[in-house]
C-alpha cells in the first residue's frame, strides 16, 4: 500500500519546489545521545536524584579512599623486625599498616607449628590439591573421569599419608596438634567439599524417596542440622562425640571438627541437590522406568547427571559458604588460618595499634581471593549452562 | 499395563520393589536404632563412670557469675542458671530483632541500588555485595570489634556527641530518662512498632489517599516518633535525664550500649544485608519487563509502578529466601562468643556448661532453642505461602 | 600393593583413634607409648609452646615427670592445649590422661567426676591495673570494668568479692585468657583479673609491662594442681605420687645434678626414694627407679619451679607459700615408705 505513494511522490519531486532534490548532508547525532558525554548523562546525571547520588558517592569515595590508600601503602611500614618499626614516632606521626608483621608471621599462618623440616610435605599437598581442583573445574580437561577418581579417592589417601605421616614410606607421623594455619583451613574445607557432595546426594535422594521411613529420617537429619548454628554442631562433635563412642575410640580433636563440618555441609548440600532433582521433568523418570532401569540406574544414568550439571553454580556457592564456615573451627580450639592470625596478633613482639587491623586486612584479602575466584567460576558456569536465562 | 511398582505375575516376592522397599526400611531403622541405642548406652556408661551429674537439676542452682548485659533482673548472688538462660536468650533475641530490622533496610536499599541506572550507584552496590559476601563473618566481627571499636578513644577522652551522648571504646552512653526503667522503654518501643505495623496493615491495602506511599510513610513515621513523645508527656514529662558522666574508672550513669553489642549488630547487619540485597535483586528482576511497560503505558509514575506493580509481585519471590536470611542472622548471632557479647551460646555453652560440668544437657538445650526458632519460622512461612501463593489458573 | 593398602588403613585408623579412655589408664598409656597431657598453651611459666612447638612451664614439667616415671623418657608426652571451657570435657572424654592446666581444686570439681591429685602451686586471685589510674588497693575498684576469662573460678570469685565489699562491678567476659588480656590492653576494661601467678606471666605479654601494676589484694584461695578422671585409683595414685616424689626429692636435696651420687647415699630416706632400697615404685605399678628417672630427666620440684616461674625465669615469682614446709612454705609431701 505504501510503496506506490512513495514512488509517486518521488516522480513528482522535481515539480514541487519545497521538496529537496538532493539528500541533506548527514548531521552528527547530538553530543548528548552517543559517546562519552551521553554515557555521562545517561548513567550519572539522568535525573535530579541520580545527579545527587552521583555527587554524594563521589564525595564518599573522596572521603574514604585517600585515608585507605594512605593506610595500606603510603604510611605503611614495609620493613622491620619487631614492633619498634611500626610505632609512631615524632618523625612519623601517622603509621599505616604494619606489613613486616605479616612477613614475619607468614610461615606460621601457613603451616602452624608443623615441623619446619617436614613442611615440604604440606607444599606437596597444596600442589596436588591445586592439580586436582584444576582438573575438575576445567570442563575441557582430558579424562575428567580419572580426574574425579584422583580427586575423590587418590587425593584424600595421599594427603592423609603426606600430612599425617606414613612411616612405611619414611614419612614420620606429625600429630594434628601441630597442624595449623592455612593448611588446616584448606584441609577442613577440602574434607567438607569431598564428603558433603556424596552424602548430600544420598540425603537428597532419600528425602525424595517413596519409602516413608527413609524420607522421614533424611528430612529429620537435614532440618535439624540446618536449624542449628554450626558452632553448636561443632561443640557437639567435639564434646559429645567421644561420649557416644566406645572409649577405645577416642577420635582426634581435628577429626571431630571434620566430622562436624562434614555433617553440617552435607545437610546444606542435600538441599542444593534436591533443588536440582526437582528441576528434572517427571517424564525423564517415566522414560527411565519404561526402559526398565532400576532406581539406582535411573539415578546414576539419567537423573543425577542432569541434576548435578544444572546445580553446579549452586554447589560452588555452597562450597564458598563452607570455606567461610571453616573459620568456626576456631571455637573448638583448632588453629585454622584465622586463629593463627588471632594468635599472631596477641604476640607482644608485634603489639602496636595497627597490628590488629593489618592482620585482619591480610586475612580478609586471602579469604576474598579464594571466595571471589569460586564465585566468578560459579557465575561463568551459570552463563555457560544458560541457567540464568531459562528462568 | 503393569505399573512399575506393581509386581508382575510370576515375579518372586523378594524381587518385588514393594517388599524390597519395606525390607530396606526395616533394615535401616533397625541399624539406626541399634546405633542410637549403643551410642546412648555407651554415653550412659561413660558418664556414670566419670561420675558426671545428669539431668537438669542445675537449673535452680545459683549461678554466681556476673553478666555484662542483662535485660531482666539478674544478680550473680541470687539468680539461678535458669535465670541466666533467660538472660542469654533475651540478649540473643535483641540482637536478632535489631539486626533483622536494620539488615532489611540496608539490604533493600542495596538491592534496589544494584538495579540502578546510575553507574556509580550500581558499581558501589555491586562492590559492597562482592566484598562482604566473600569474607567470613567471623573475620568481619573480629575486625569491627578489635580493629574499629577498640580504636575509639578511651573513656577519659570520649567523643561528646550532641545531647550529652558519649562515645568511647567502652560503648555508647546515652542520657536515660529517669522515669523509665528498661522494661518500660522496651514496652513503649514494642507498642509503637506494633501500632505502626498495624496501621500499615490496615491502610496498606486501600488504594486511595491513605494507600499512597508518601502519606503512609509520613503517618508511620509520626506514630514511631509521636507515640514515645506522647508517652513521655503523659508520664509527666520529667525533663530530668540521668546524664552519663565520666567517672574515675568508667562512664557512670546513663543508658549504656556495650561495644560488643554494637560490633555484633554492625557485623551481622552488614553481612546479612549483602545477602538480602541479592534476594531483593533477584525478586525485582523476576517481575517481567512487560509489567513495567504496561504500567507506564497506563500512565503510572515510576514510584507508583514500583509500589503498585513491581513490589507486590516481587515480594512473593522475595519473602521465602528473606526469611531464610533472617534465620541465618539469628543463628549467626551465636558468633557473639568470639567478641565477648553475652548471648545464649556464650552464657550457656560457655560459662554454664563449664561451671556445671554438664555439657551434654546444655548443648542439647541450646540446639533445641535454635531449632524451635526455625520451626516457628517455617510454620509462619507455610501459613504465608498458603495465603499468598499464586492461584494457578 | 596390598601391603600399602593395609598400611594406609592402619594410618587412617591411627588418625581416627588416637587415645583410649579405658579404666586402666596406665596400661593404655604404656600401650600408646605416649602420655596425653592437657596443658594451658597460653600461659608463660605454666604451659606455653614456642614457635617450634617446644613446650615449657611448671605444669608442662609435671607431665614430663609423669612420662619420665612411666617411660624413662621425658619427651614421650603429647601436650594438648585446652581452654578453661573445654578442659574438663577433654579429661572426662579421655582426650587427655592428666590435666595439668593451672586448675583450681574446688569441692564441686572434686565431686563432679574429677580427682585433683595434689597442689603444685598455691595461688590466689589478684588484679592488674594501669599505673596511670593511681589505684593502690582492690577496694578502690568500685564501678570499674574488669576483664575476666569465662568458665573459671576467677569469674565467680570476682562477683563474690565485689558483692562482699559492696562495690559495683562491670564484668566483661571472654572465652580465652588472651582475648581478655587484649581487651584490657586496649583499655576496654580498667583492670584484668586472674590468678596472681597468671598476672605475673600475662604481664609479660603486655607491650609495655611497666605501665601496669599488680594490686596487693589476693581475693581468693586458688590451689592449683593436676587432675585425673575419677574411677582409676592406680592412675590417681601414680599422678599424686609423682608430685610428692618431686617434693621429697627437693626436701632431701636430691637434684638433677647430684642424683647419680645420691644413689650411693647412706641416708635411708634417699635410698628408699631413689629405689636403692625396697620396691615402692613397683607397688604403684611403676619401676623401682621411678623417682631417679623423674629427677634425672626433669628435676625436683624446686628446680622445676625456679626454671619456669622462679628466679631462673622472666617471671621471677618468689616461692612464698610454695616453699617447702621446712622453709616457711606449705608444700609438704607424705614420706616414701
């Protein structure tokens, strides 16, 4: 309908004076709709409220950032061997972070009191763990099935031999009382990660089971554990576990905390897995039944592979929570990374007004790097799986 | 056609899933029952051999230790362990209640800010969420308590704030009106909040003048501020305050807020708000774009769109995870132990368990308290869900 | 391959089962080959590991003496740091065989399934305060804020003392001694209270020790000593007599340096003590030369005292009540005969 009219007007254009014969030169778009200025107008000054907020935030940053940079870098102490270096003096009235304190205590917050001569074993453990983690997380890695066996079977046994000792191979036993620092944090987190997924899967399947007794037991366990603070679970594991076991079985102190952490994270993992199971359409089960697959075959071959894949981001998120929760073993007298920072902070050798802040900022940085890396991974997985878009 | 759970003719009963299921359940129950029985048996033997008392006989024994914050009357010489339990429980509840209110406000603000068009606002909110969510709460609490609040001046060099308020590393000291003791203040506060909530409830549904968000907030605010003033005047407007003053050792008089309390509330609020912000963001984004467009097409302003269209729909998505966060905050308040705030866990599993030497009873009791919080919350949630669930067509 | 698997399993079991709380503690300890000793871990002079994990302290030496008597090797001790709050649970659940963690002997503890074996340090509770506040007596502490460690007798005595003297108190309670001390140092509290011995040793942890002063008042009796579980009389006797042996050795002037000479002594008391005559050690379930081992490997009570808290240590605490009864103190041991 349109086309003939246009064509008609074109043919008549020569005859009508006010119709332009040649196209006008293109005019640049107004500065306020494209380019930097437009961005500024759109993203910073689009309305009165937005402008006010922008100004407020700039002021806030101007108020916070310079002192922070001063504290962390400009006024910070970079060398020294004891507290004298970090005390304010007439020549240096403003004292920033006391970095030599971290340098001095780095070995302690990494290995605790682990014998110096055997610390290579801890390093080897770190390296093996890093390999295993990379193997599993990198989805294009070759033979990830071997990777899974390595991570869930070989690595735990090898770590036990390395860290605790294995006299047959000439590795002297190092009692867990000497373990400490980052090493313990990673051991606790790793044990939680390795054990919570299988137990969580079993619990989640149990909670969706058709058998009332199984369902009730799993639901009870999950809800009770999720209903109480981790600190009470740890307290129970450390005080009550030995009471409930025959007295020839008195588990190691660290072992008890590990049991507590594993139970706690399994209950949370069960709920994550259950959410994944719920996302599997009913038809998948029916189809599996129709093919004559048993319950375990259905779970192993049909349901779990799909359910676990869609929940990878949530699983990683619950690992982040677990990694942060490892700090609570602090309360049952285990020297994890945070506890060693606390102990180092109380050392009179480094007692200054900035020691605490320095220690905490360092610790926060370390935890942040670990957790942020995990959360980036989770959100990349989420994009890749398209979970976010499907909602 | 035979359904999978009905045995086909000719299949022996031991291959029948139904009988197998029953056998499995009986086996599981028997195994667990045996485990539980032998564990309890062992525990009883262990306890009997080490002559540890059992039962709750300690409940009425005089406690003998002092507690730094008590909302109800408590004296070390005459109050019992049972009383100490209530003191601890109340301290936990106060932290949880205040934490929940503040974390909700902060969390909603940041959640909305994360969706802001303003670049700086959005980046700042995102940075906040990323930073706070990726650092353990315990570390944050220790930081606020040991690095920030301890850096405040000592009591002799207190900051003097307007109105005779003193701030130092011993806490925040405010003038205390002489007419009221703690319970009266608490009661007034509770009544005020209740009335404001009731007002909002009654009026919130109406669409007219009273329903407009501006009018509503002005009236809510006036109830919140006005009622205490009215109470104050009715009680006889005693313009006498007990002002805190710097004594030889300490700040004397006034109404004292412990630094441990401040650090705990601060840490919990900042931490939980980051999670609430994510909940709110997800909720707001769950409302389809078309709803906003349609609202604008109808000529609703942006605040109206938010208030009448987006928020009511988003709330349905927000409420369940939000309650979860409230529960988390309450459970996390048990980290008070690390900074010396006398909450239930600190008083009970810390001091009382040690004085009575009965850790089993005490840990179980503490767990039951938290479990009942969870239980009550899920009951309320189920009730809410039943009322507000989308009616499927 | 199978052997490696077996060894791995054994290592796993060893990791899980590290001790046993059987009725016959002596047999368990011998079988295990190491004594599990619950120690403080934060208190210089009583129990503190250095950065290499070497423990020192009066309580630590006590555990070493027990190990010396059993194994003839004072290094066969594993020290397990315990807090005030978890120490009794650790003893009762069999985590430790002996609790030597500056623990006060009280009636309720004695009745609640624990057995104090003796008093290796007579102590009392005191206060430390900043010199700048110019306080000379604990009776001037009305309205003061006081930092204290949770779950201790100290916490109870503090409330009693202020009540008795009609003073008002603001307690600030912390889970560990270090936290309480740190809070005091950052002036969260005006004073810090613990056992007097603890005050001297924690003072060393303050950055400027000279700015703080210990007040003269001792507000309680704090007889500190090792504890064992109730229900194993043989073990109770052994731990009890290790302390008495160290006291008797000091009283008879048998020390680390001269113990070999003293073995040839004609003094019947010394001969009985060192096992040159009779078999008293065997009656306890140990060997004849049990005291010789203790003194040779650890020393007598006086030596342990001097080395850890006395003149030979940074704490420089005088013997006072802890001197032998023959020297004006109240340390008195029953005779070995």
